C-alpha cells in the first residue's frame, strides 16, 4: 500500500481509453496548437461552470497576469490580496509594476479576512484578488459589496477551488471564478481538474472583456498580424485540451471522492486538542484540493514540532506537504520593511502550524485509517 499525496497514475488508469483516444486523435490530425479540442473544452467548461466565456491559456499564473493586463491597470495601482497564498498571486502584480497590498486571513478557513479589506483601500486601489484557498470560496457577499461600493475590480484566483459553488445570502448560487470581473484557474496536474502538463483559463461573463482576453493571450492580435494590444503568447496545447475533456466528465465524481476522504479524516481525527481541523464555510461547497489542518506545536499536548512530525510520518510511509512554510512578506522577492509579523499575525501563525495530508480521488478507507491513526499515535507518543 503506497500512499501518495496525489495518485495521478491511478486516476489515469480509470479513464485510460478515453484519454488515449483523445490524445491519438490530436496526433492523427497534427493540430497541436489551436486544435478543435481546445474550443470544445472551453465550451464544455463554460457549460459546467455556467459562465458565458472560458478562455484557455498556458497556465494559471499567465491567467492572473492576463486578467490584470486587460483591466488597464497602471504602475503603482494597488491590488488587495491575502498574505497567505502562493507566490504567483503576488508575483504577477509585481511583474506589472502594481503594488500588492496584503491582508490577513481567517484562522479556521484560511481564506482572506474580508473584514480587513476596507481599511486597506486607498485612492490607488483598483482591484481585490480573493484566493479561494484549498478548495472553498472566500466570503463573496462581502467582497462583491465592497467592490461595488468602491468601484473595484474582482479577480478571482480559483486555481484550488474550481467547481466549488458559493451561495449568496439571497440564495443565488455561482461557481468559484464566475462571481467577479474575471476568474482565473490552473490545470496543473495535481489540481482537481488537471491536465498532463501546464494549462490555465480565464472566466468571465463580460463579452467585451472576453474578446480582449483572447487578443491579449495571443500577442494582442485582433486578426493575424494585426496587433491592437501589447500581449503575451499563452495557449493551451491541444493535447492538454483532449486530456481535460476526458477529465471534465469526471469532475463531479472527483469532488465527491475528495469530500469522502475529508469527511473520514474529520471523523477519525475528531477533536484532538493538538489539532485544528479545516473548517467548512457554510456558504461554499468544498472541493478539497488540499486537506490542511493545523498542529499546535507550542501547545503542551504536542511534544514535537511540525518538522519532526512530518519526519515521523514519512518514516511510516505517509507523505505530507506544507502550504505555505514562509509568509510572502518574509520572501526575499517580496520583502517590505513596512510589514511586521504582528501586522499579519494569522498568516505568520499558519505558516508555522499548517500541514496537509494526502487527499486524492484514488484513496480508500484503509489508507485514510492508517494515516489518521498513525498521526494520532505520533502525536500522543
């Protein structure tokens, strides 16, 4: 019984025939760039998400960058984003000469603390980037209200939450990435909907924005050799689109399988005083791109730190990951002398306390039980 963080081979074997046939069709037609499957996938994903436009691109980071390029943001404009996120979210902001403005996150859901947004808004603020972290949505009632009040764009980073559904207080339901001005996502292999390489997409209900996004993603061209904008070269390969077409049909079952793993973890790990289990936002479904809990390494109930815990898990054949071990404001690339640890205390705490356990579509009860019982034995030893 080999335990992996993500079992992509096992997942592939269940849909091998369809994936192989799709790839072979691309090879037979030799339409490796902008082949028919790219458009087919975009249309199928748009139907699945109930969004008017899906524009595929080369990866999730490009999606974020293209989103900011098409909104006519100017150097020095400020973008509000959570401090607890992967570097790509802040990276593209800096690449475009914009200013990242970090806010803290909720300790239990890991998503941005929307109560902190308004105090960070200035005359230079142009957009909010809610990152739907680990598989569930940010409080989008608050984000959309604040954005409307201050006339701000919303760029959703839904790389980890594609397929999640948010229910507004008025009972309106929308998919993650389809709520704000533009949504972005990634099809990195380990994502809930992952291809066999890199891939990404932008989502929007604004037809004019969609038209501009398509141009900017293709060298700013309105037609061959006619360049209306400064653009980039960011395309989803046809072979990757073929893989994604096969996997999209399974996305609901993938979500169900991941939730079953998470529910079993919850039951087995219970209310151990040294563990803080991931909290579900009652207004959002959870697709569990990660199962991330917190260990209280300074708590008297836990006699070892996180690194020691991970080492002992590894010795027992259980992999783990830390998303994310170093706060953005501690990274050399993003150092800001104006930010101190106590300015973003929850983020600082989480970077020391979080640990992600294996979760994927191919896990069985035996694996989950072994992981949970081993973790508890190590903690209680």
